[in-house]
C-alpha cells in the first residue's frame, strides 16, 4: 500500500496538476500552435466569464443561466430521489415487487438520459418539463439501485432484532432499512447528481431556451469560442460544488454512525 | 403465561433425505418462570433451537410450541438477546429500548415511564441519549437486555449473550442477570457453551449431543441451589467454590466431553 498523503501534500499535488493544465492551455494559443479563435487562452476565458456575469448573452447573464440550469437540476434530482429511494427500499424488502419491477427497470436503465431528448422534445418542446425528464432519467437509476442494494445489505441480525420487536412492514422500511442504507443511498445520490447534472446540460443544448447548455449552443452558432468555454467552466465548477456538498453530507453521516471515513 | 415446548423437533437444511441434519428429535419442556440453559458442543444446533422458538427458522419435523401455540413467525412475545447485541446503531439507547413499545402502539407517556424503569433496572440512567457505538460491550448488552425486558415478553431467549464480552464484564453481567431473575422472574431459554455460566444461572441445564443435536440429559440445578442456599452468596466466585457447585459442574463437563471426544473421532 502506498503511504497516505498529508493535507498539504494533497493540495500541492492537486495544484501541480491544475497548474500544468493551465500552462499548456496558455502556451498553445499564445505561441500560435492553435489559433486563438478556436482555443482562447485561460485569461481570455476568465475575462469572458467576468464579462458574462454582468452582460447578458442569449437572453441572460451567466449566473442567471446557471440559476435556470440549477433549478431544473434540483427539480429533476429531487423527483428522482423522492421516487427512486422508496422504490429501491420496497424492492429490497418485498421479494415480489423486486421480481415484478427488476426486468422492466433493467431494460429502461439502458436508455441513456440523452436518448430521452427526442422524446422529451416531442412532449415538452422547450418547456421546463423536457430537461427535468432528462435529469430524472439520469438520476433515477442510481437512486433506485443504491437504495435497493442498501436494503439488501442490511445486517440480517438487525432485521431479526426488528422482527422480534414486532416491527411492521412500513416501519421496517422507514426506521430500519432506510437508516441502515443511508451510506449506500448517499453514495447513490452522488452518482445521481453527477449523471443528472451532465444530462441536464446535454438536454439544454436541444430542449431549452435558457440555461448554461442553451447559452453554449447559441455561442457556438456565433462562433464565440470563449463563451462556449465559459459555459464549460461553469458546468465543471457547479458540478464540483454539488459533489463536494454531497461528499460532506456523506462524511457527516459516517461520523455520526461512528464509522471509519 | 410463558412456557416453551419442543416436541420431537428436528431441523434439516436442504433436502429432507440428503440435506444437512442439524437437529434430530429435540424434546424439552420449559415451564413458566423457569430458567433453562442449553449447553452442547460447538455446531450441535443449540442456537438453532433458540432460533426456532424465536420464529427466525422453521421446524422441519415435530413441533415447537410457545404457550401451547405453534411458532410461525417472530414476535414481541418472544424477545431475543443476541450475542452481538444487534442494537440499531442510528438510534440512541432510549430509542432502541422504546422501539418495541412503539410497535406495540403504547402511548408516549406510558412509554417514557417504562423506558425510564428499564434504564434504571439496567443502571443505564446516564446513558439514555448515547449511541450504541459510544458504549462498551457490557453496556451495549445491558441496553439489549433492557430492550427485551421492557416488552414484558412471555419468554426471553438469550443466545450466548455474554459470549462477546471480556471475562470481567461477563461475571458482572452474570451476577446482574441473577439479580434480575430474582426481582423479575421470567421464562428464559439461555444458550451457552460455558458450563459454569449455565450452572450458575439456570434452574435446569439441558445437555445436547453432537450434531445432529438432540437432548442428551437434563440436569436439575434448582433443588441443589435451594438446598445449599447459593442465593445467599453475593459473589459468583463464592458460589463457584461450593462443593455442590463444583460437583454439578464436573458432572456436566464429563457428559459434554464424551460428546466432544465422540465428535472428534
């Protein structure tokens, strides 16, 4: 096993990676190896991000586009969690539900979120329903699967303990399976958030009239590469923040349970 | 209320003819308010006996009856204390003890009263809001016993409850259990591989044969305990020094050893 790194080492190494990336990105357009029109340097993109915070593009400023995207993301994500987690737990507890739902679910799972785009476009046009449906398609399977796995992996003795204490089906799911599955569920939420956020921007390229994805596709039409890249930066940063928040939540839960991190 | 009866109970895992025979014709009756310990060589099926009474496992042949009714499923009338405690890690001590009462639909004020009593009985008053992982093994097992006792079950099933504790804690818990049994007598089925523990705690000790397990003999401890007045001794080691105790212990040891030797050859 390799030795564990200290916090400072982690930061330093991470910084080296980012710095190298920025360095190459900077060198390529300034030396003329790549035309700056196709690859604007990091400074140009950073300037563009700053400008976009006040100056609207494609109908809104960058923060407003992010807000549109994020609202859709949260709606689709919460919907997926609110339906997916209970479904996963019910499948994990009742064998019969598992048998009925599993084949259907396994089939649907292989339709990638982006493959829902044409369908969503037919149903919702550029209305708010389209992106939400697509995020839902991305976030739903990990919610179901991880709740299901969590429920299946509960220490059998805890289930026996609950049974001998006269626990009914509903309470078994809400007070035993759900809390026991929390670590698995939160891990699932992280995957769901990642897939949901990625799918969203893809969806916005086609079925939206606001949002980061829409802004990027408009910029592409205007050959405004720095604006396209500003959108990419925004997607990356927001995605990172969402993951960081969920990771913190996960760590807090583990600490409260007295589990190793 | 509170009797357990094994009527020629057998357990086979897998096919009835070719499967793994764990238990073979176990017959044993445990009367109301009686404390019976089952001892036997490892793998003889003593835990399976308890699990059948709890309703965790079905009976393959014969019957297992509690209060003259065949056991079909787990239920709060048969509280179990597990070797590994099996406390809910996301619930506090109080919530763990309260859980079964909530399942019974008992009102909040009544629950608070019962939980407070249970905490006091097991000297856990100052740990009500702690989580299980913050407590020592002995403390956790006290919580598990409180969680079982608070339901006022008709029978109490204890599956090597002190097996996971260190020697000192085990002795304290054994003395505690004897104290509990005096204050609040129960029908108890106690599984152990500790002969001394069985003789110290039980009214009768049932010795099992090697697998497929069956009851080899049942030894009466209560009459000797009463005659020799074991209960007048405060400490477990004083009882264990008594000639009557040593005599019983040795007798059970010999009977068990025959089984172990037979199983090894």
